[in-house]
C-alpha cells in the first residue's frame, strides 16, 4: 500500500540551525499519527513542511498523495487535500463564523454560496457550534473558536488534517471539548497528524506515535510500545517528566 504521506531523508535548516534531521516517515490512509516531544524538538516544523508552510532541503523528499511537495504546481493540489488547524485558531476576525467556514469552499473549490453554506452548517453543527454562525470570532470562547477552525478545515473535505498543538492556547477547561471533537474524527477515514502535549489524548487516539527530540525522530511505535514498552531512554525520561499513568 502506498503511504498517504511519506518523508524520505528530509532535512530542514533555519539558517544554520538544523531543525529536522534526516526524517523518514510513512503515514497511511486513515492513520492517526501523534507527534510528541519537548518544545523546540521540531514537531511544528515537521507538520508545516507537509503543506509547504516551510520549505525543506532539496536532498530529501516529502510526498503527499503521490505529489511531491516542492514546486508551485503541486502546491495547489496539496493545499486542497490537506487541512490545517493551528494553535492560535487563525480565524478571520472580520468575518462571521459562517463566512469563515464558507470562504475557502467558495473561493478555492468553486462551490456555490448555497452549497458552501449547507456544508458549513453541517460541519459547524457537528463540532457543536451550529448556533453561533452569525457571531464574530472574538465573541466566542477559545474552545468554540478552535472548534470553528476544525469545521473550517473539514469544510474543504480534505484527505489529510494537520493539527499543530490544537489545545496549547486554550484554558484548561476548554481542552477536552476540543480533544473530543478531534477524537470523533478519528474513525471517519481522514488521515490525521497531530502534534500534541496531551499525552492521555495521544495514547487514546493514535494508531502510531513518534517521539521527537532535537530535530530527530527518536522512536516510532503504537501507543502501547511508546507508553508502556519504550526502548529509548530519551523517550522514557520525557514521558516520566510529563505523564502520570
Ligand atoms: P516544536 O513544535 O517541537 O516546539 P518547532 O518545530 O516549533 O518545535 O521548532 C524547532 C526548532 O526550530 C526550535 O529550536 C525553534 O526555535 C526553531 N525554529 C522554529 N521556527 C523557526 C524560524 N522561523 N526561524 C528560526 N528558528 C526556528
């Protein structure tokens, strides 16, 4: 089976700082991959290379659904297939919730306003904010805004969803409402890559976990292997410092 996403010998430098070190990784259709590791280990950079928010070195290759992530030609296809949810929501503050979600389906996918509204309403209801559509982002709680951001990504009906620490800027009481929405997507067939500091969540939702440190993938495994049977001292000491079983 062809992977939905593959990294082959991927390196990334910020000037002379080596942020991704020889990354090799395959993610298959429908798989849920969680990326864990200390702050600054490269989780966000790895995710951002997938939809070309960051460039990577010419020596390696990232392939997304058969397209090489490199030139402008492949970029349009990749951006259509790959949705992203950011740490800080990134909703358009001057647009209503409904307009935030219909914008890309109308502008990028060419849907009619009527079709786009139908899809937007469907996904906004699914994530529990269907009654908020006329409001503006700053009238919603952080948890609600992040759920709108998830609906906005879903409205493009992507094959792949990227989550870059989706709960890191939320107040603690809002973390679970967002994690529950993400968990509910896990069996819909969409391929998901999630950078997260929420270890219990990663353990319960992931098919595969990678532990990163200092720009490298230190260990790959299923949740049981990583959390209960890790073979790497660095993984164990990270988990001992952040995770109480
Ligand atoms: P994580 O998501 O694991 O916290 P990041 O991918 O954000 O890690 O960052 C990895 C490393 O790259 C960090 O040391 C960070 O300071 C550095 N870095 C990230 N973005 C930039 C940038 N735009 N310019 C320079 N260094 C960066």
